C-alpha cells in the first residue's frame, strides 16, 4: 500500500445528477452529489432507502436501470469522465478496474450455472484466466474464505448457504483485482455474526490488494467502523461528508444527528426516560402473564420416496414474562425464535411442553376458549407489506377484529377505529385508504392499531421493526413503548437484532439452534454476558465500540 | 494472509478484533451541506391528498385509458348484443321457412344480402348473425363452469394441502394427459352425448377437460396468498380457517384467475368450432359459426365468402376476449403496482 | 439424475393408468349399451355383437375388462377395424407420418417462436415487438382449421407453391405446409411465453451482476438471460405435444395427410369406437412418455429441480 505523496483521487464525483423517467414524469434521484474516493481508501455512503446512495454508486459502473441516466455532472475514474461513457468502455472497465459486490446473495448468482463457471467466466472476460483456469478459480474462491474450493466450484448456488453465496460473490467481485470495488449493502441480508466475518474478510482482502471500496450501507455504525470516510445522503443530496469517526462523534448536519440518535446500535440502552415503569416491576413479585416451560417443536422433513427426517426447531425452552414487561427472544436465522412466537399465538401446534397464559394451558383449548384467548394475545408481524390484506381498506382492516368478535355496532365500531388510529398517531382520514398507499412504517402502525382493537393483554412482535429504516424503526419502537406505559401491555419481542433489544426489552432470552443459551435481565445480558455465543453476538453489533 | 484472530481459550470461538474504525492517511475535509438545501422533513409523513384507491380502483383507472381495453370491451359488448337480439341486426330470419331458396345457391352479394348466399341459398349474413348466440353460449358457460369447478378444486387443494392436495393434483394430471380435443372427441362419441347433442353437451364436455388448467392456476395463487402474513394475522384475530380462505385468500388469488378465464373464453369458442368442424360438436341444425365454417369447406373454391364471414366474426370475437385478458393482466400485474 | 428419472417414471405410472382408465370408463361404463357405443349406433348382426363382446370381454367384470384392455394396449394388440384390418397395422402405417408432421411442427414452433420471442423481449415496446405481439394474437384468435383452409387456398391453389394436399407417401417436403398450420398457434404461445420470460429475466439481479463482472453484452444475453428464460418454454413445449395431437386431427383432415389424426377422424366419422379407443390409448402413452422426456430436459436445464 504505497502511494505517491500527492495522489490523484481514484474516483471523483462532481455535481452528479441522476434522473429516472417514469410515467408520472422525471424523478430526480440524485442531485448535486460530490464526493471522492482515494486509491485504497474505503468510503461509505450512508442513507435511508430512497436516498440515492445505491443509484450514485451504480452510475459509476454504468449499471443504472434502463429508465435512469446521468443528467448532468461528472464521474471521474482515474481522471477519465465515465458519466456518459459508452457501453463498450464500461465493458472494458468492469471486472478488472471496477468490481461490484451486490446486496442480496440469494438472487445475485445465476441459479442454473455452477459457482466455478460463474467465477471462471469473470476471469476469462477480463483475460485473467491464465493457463489453468480451474486452479485460478479455486484460488480465488479460497481467497474469499471458502473452504474446500475445488468441491465448492463444482456446486450450484442452491447448495450454498447465504454466507457462502456472499463469499462467492466477493470472490467474483475481487477476482480480477479491480482498483475500485462497489459494495452495495454486501451483508445486510446476513446474520450479524456472519456479517462480521465477511466484512473482516473483505477488509483484509481489499487492503492486501490495495483496492478502494465504495461501501453502500444504511447502517451508520457499520460505516464508521469500516470506512475512513463517510458520505451521508438524504433525499438525493449529499448532506455531509468527512472522516468517519468525526462524523459519528461530532455530526454537524441535523439529519446526520437524527440518524445517529435513532440508530439502535449507537444509542443508549432502555433509558432513563421510562425508568419509572421498570422500577414498578420487581422481579419475582410480579405475576407472570405468560409461562413457557419445556417447550419443544419437532418438524418432519420429507426426504423423498416417503422418507422422513426429524428436525427439532425448538428444544426444551422455558421462560416467563411478568405482566407489563417486555421479554425479547433473540437469535439468528434458524434459531427457532419465530417458531416460539407461532406456538404462543397458537398458530402452530407444540410437540411437547407447556404454554400457560394467565394460569390457563394453551394448546388444548376448546374452540370457544381459543376464541377468547385470541382476544387477549395479538401478533404484529415482520413484513409491513405482507401483514395487511391489500384488498382491505384501512378501516376494514382495523374493524375486522371487532367484527369477528361481534363488538359494538357500525357507528361505535367506526368511532373505535378513529380512536385507534389516533392512538398510533395516524390521521383519521387514513381510514379510507388502502395499504398500497402507505409506507412501511405507516403499515406497521396500522398493524399495531389492528392488534390493539381487541384491547389485548399481550402482543407478540415477530421481527416487527426489522424491515424498517432506522428513523422509522425508532418511531415505531417509541410508539410501542408509549402504548406499554399507557395500557400496561406485555410484549413478547422476537428479533435478530440485539441492538434493538437494548432499547425495548426488560428481559432477554438468547437462542441458538432451538435452545436458550442464556437468559436474564437486559442489563445482565449486555453488561456481563455469560455464554460465548452471547458475547459473539454482542461483539458483532457494528459500531457499538466506537462511542 | 495475516488474520490476527484471537480465540477464546474456554470454547475455542474466535474473539473479534476490536474494530476501532479507520483513520485515513489523507486529510479529509468535513463538509456540511447548508440546511436550506435539504430541509429536514417529518419522518414518515402521511399522504393526505388525493383520492384513496383500492387495488381494483387503481387497475380500473389504468385500464380505462388503455386503447386495447376500450376496443376489446366495445367489441365484446357488441357481440353480446348481437347474441341476445339477433333480430335487431337483420330482417331475415334464417330459421324461417322462406329463409333459404335453392335458386339463390352460391349467389354473390346483392342489395339486401351483403354477404351473398351459401350452397343451400341461405343468406350468409343472417346465418352469421344468428350463429353468434351458440358460440357465445358455449364460451361463457364453459368458462363459468370451469372457473367454479376448477377454482373450487384448486383453492381447496392449495389451501388445505396434505392428502387432499395430493389426490386432486394426481386427478388433474390424469385429465391433463388427455388433450382437450381428443378427450372431447371421445366424450362426444358416448351414446349419452351423441344422442342428445346440443349446446349443453358441448359445454359439459369442454368443461370436463378444461378444469384442470384453471385448478392448477388457482392452486398456485392460493398457495402464495395462504402464506401471507395477513392471513396469519386474521387467524390470530380469531377468524376460522375457512373464513380466512373466503375473506382473505380467495380475493387475493382472483387476479390470475380472471386473466386466464378471459383468455380461455376465447379458446373455448375456438374449441367448439373445431369440434363442430370435426362433426362431433354442435348438432348440424344448430346455427353456429363452427357449423357454417365446416359446411363452407367443400365450397371453398367456388364460394370462399361462405368461409370468410363466419370465420371473421369468430376470430374478431375470440381476439376481443384475448385482448381483454391481456389488458387486464397488465393492469393487475403486481410488479407494476405501486408500493408492492 | 438417475434417481430423479426413476422417481419421475414411478410418478407417471398412476397418471398413465388413470388416463387409460378414464378413457375406458367413459366408453364402457357410462349409461347406455357399450355394444351400441362400439357400433356407433348402427344396427348390427348378432354375430358381430358376439364378436365385439368377446373382443372387449364385455361378459366379464369391469376391472377384468380394463385389465385386459391395458394388457392389449401395452402389447399393442389393438384388435381389428370394421373393415377387418388390424388396427395395429393401420397405426403402423399412419404413425410415422404423424411423427414426421409433429416433429416438423415442433421444430417450426420452437425455432421461430423462440427467436421471435427473444427479439421481441429484448426490444420490448419497439416496433418489432408490437408487430409480433399483434400477429401472435391474430394467430391465436383464428381457428386452426380456418388458417389451414386459408393457407391451403392461397399457397396451394392460388400461388401453387405447394401441393394443396399430401400424397400417400407423405414426404417431409410435402408436410411442411401442414406442419406450419399445425404449429402456428403453438408458435404464437411459445413466442409470447419466451417474450415474457426474457423481459422478466432481463432485469434479474444475477443478470446485473453478470454485467458488472465485465462480460460482453452478447455473453450476458446468451449465457445468462437465454438459458434461464428457456426453462418455462421447454415445459410448455412438452405439454403442447398433447395439443399438437389434437390439432393433427384437424390439420390432417384438411391436407389429406394419411396419419393418425386422419385415421382417428375417419374412425369417428364411421362411428368405429373400438379403433378410436385403441388409438387414443396409444396417444396417451406417447404423451406420457413425451412428458417424461420434457421433465428430464427440464432437470438438465435447471439444476434446482434435480435435487428437489
């Protein structure tokens, strides 16, 4: 990594504007964007969805969607303006000068070709295959941290896990030793521990190759940890850029400040602002509303030709939730946390164990008792786009539970819907709209209003804020918190994100492979984690160590 | 490659390097954009202007601007009116005693008989107009039966899964192995059908071999909708499993069914004509486009108009239904829908 | 791949049995006298009646009848037609002709359907795309037999580019025009399916990634877009073989092609149900085998299927 004393920037974006032509007229996705990337340097562009961060980066490799184009400004790569470069020029540049690691490992590898083939064609296209291309392929895959690369090269993408696919994509992105690597949210689809491993590896590889990285991310903590320089984008404009740590510790633009205050990984724990309610609940004294003991779920997995295999998704799990408190169940994908939620909601039958709600056994309830139980326990699901019926107006959506349970008449139900909308800070006029007209966060508010309609005692939040942008996420978490204080609600909060847990939970259960590896109060878990797994999870939260 | 990773002596798991962030060796300017340039907006503000639109309303709004949709709808309405009130379009009643005069055999067009005469001396225009009803009846009722039967079977199979699905899927496969025209030929040969040939036997026959396709499509759509969170949420609200199917799953599976049914309506009209052409469709005394085209076949060289007119009417009708299906598909395409 | 093939064969057995059972049931177990069904409603002598009863084992219980029918079908012992000819011999003469016709039609629809579909898909919204789309709608809307008459009249009678009917030997050359008619509707469907599939895959994430690797446009199109887009088309072609067999009855009738469809058509006209049942049974076998081949082709194209 030796550079000349006064190096030229590798990438220089000057007054960049990008416009998409849509049936409703032109959309200005990026305006007056300026930033530079020095050779070998990592620069992170941070912003929410729709801020223009990916669009700016894609313009630099000539991959804007068909209806988008650079409407003004320059993109200088090594001094050459490529803003309006020909497709031919881009084909020359891509791969060996500018590489890319895309976002979603599941959809970015062609499912019908072997991994080795997809790496090899990259090498060939850039004239780097050499005499023994298969050996090169194995080498490239090994460099990206895939063990047993010769075997891996002969496999298809569907035989790889998400983390392995991302490693294969990194191998492809770096196979031709580009001088600039565009990494577009390279790990946002992965579990935190896998994310950390992969980013560490990417760091090592790029610093060895001297590759500059343009890292696109929504996570300011991650950006500050991995980049020398951070560029913050908001509504298509660059609002602030500067040294990563300085931006993080001393943000100047109000938007950046807002972003840092909302980021769960960077903000404080379940703070002083509601100390009161935590104090009221004295552990051991409060009545547990939900008591789960020795809960087990075994699935039969069909293996073809009538063969079956048993898979234990939840293994002998026990925990209690005191009334009026929040218990978070944390784990990575496949840990069994969502299966627990489904069983508590009685949407899935348990194999063994007990779920006791307010002194009553759940699981062998009669039809009538189950119907009553449904009134007392309500869910909020992860995907804000999937949890509301697109055919139902907001009014019908929130009214549905009242109607099912035969509560009130038409007039009183309408009044109740208005009240509920008010409770979740949505204007009453929203009533006549349809889910497709609302944003993700707004839909999640509607889902909360629907859950509240029956005045339940407990709400099961299954990854309820995971799909939202940080600012919106913070708002929804705050709303949940307020509602808990006002109505004394009890939450079972399922999440993969430990950072969020700290903001909302009183007690935490950490799960791995269907078992609870550790449980305790939030402070205990965060300040004195006992199991190695919890320590790893905590350590993997990006940016936590920087403040 | 130097991976200075440490391992925990207790459990052998790697301990992460403290990631203290990176400091560039270049001097980096700290730039802050003036606040006026991008004033902060409220987080996640609610759109309160504009008329609320359901998915159907939105589809309708985009449909009514589409020329393809307008043309096909107008044509379909016209065809329906012709089928219902053929006497409005021609003063000649081709079923009447005086309708066909042998002296007019294969006569060309003349005043009052714009399409000329067929071999029996019947007015081609009047026969074509009166033939509309049979063709349309077959198309509409076959589609209705197929949608109800195939839709119900597909929905049950997709929604309940398990052994119901297995049995229904195999049953569908079996019918699928018998191509529509071949199967229909066999059924129309059965004594019960052969001796009572009418519009209804054709409809039943086409429906018997048409339902598996619709069942497959419905099943796929229902499986997709059944796994949606909003169905789970409704169940958790206390809605029974069957009510959730009726209130949430089926309404959300309708789009592909509507599209396929519309296109198939046209296809069934063609199938009826083909069967009539092969002599196993509508009985010869029923006036239909298929029968007329079939009887035009022997006269092709000396009187091609006999074939042309019923064929043209048939093709335009079928085309309208296919175009309508296409237009509706574009309007209901989930990818084109906003926010989804 | 071997276990996949075996699995598929095992799955096809019930389909085959079910389909033949269905045909048999329809003919012999529906209300009405099966002898009357077999004779096509014509009066017949007691001797013929007895012969038919013996041939179809109508004196035995239904399941025995069906079992014997299945055995005869598999051993190609198909009985005799009313005119006293062995149905097997009739079929042996007709089958190669129809096979040639179907292969030509399949070739025409897949080659032109895919080529036009790919071009239309890659140039979505351009003039070529709109023209081809409208043409495909027209082809679907006009019944095959009308198209057949038109082409026969224009190409065969007016222009005299080809003979309007086919000779007894039905050579490849003579069959081009009938094959075009037979394949035209399917061609339109193949075209539309290919086009949709191309448009969908064109914007897939892995295509963007392939471009980002530095591959040339040609390579991205052929290696990444085309292969993935062909998967649904191949499945369609398999299922379409059934439609082609149905269509062959019409096409062979128009052009006087001495094939299976013609045989079937004449049997229907004469009310020769035994021949109809035998020929349809054989066609079901062909269709089931064709579907097996398509399934395997599908598995070759899409590795995910092989392991599913």
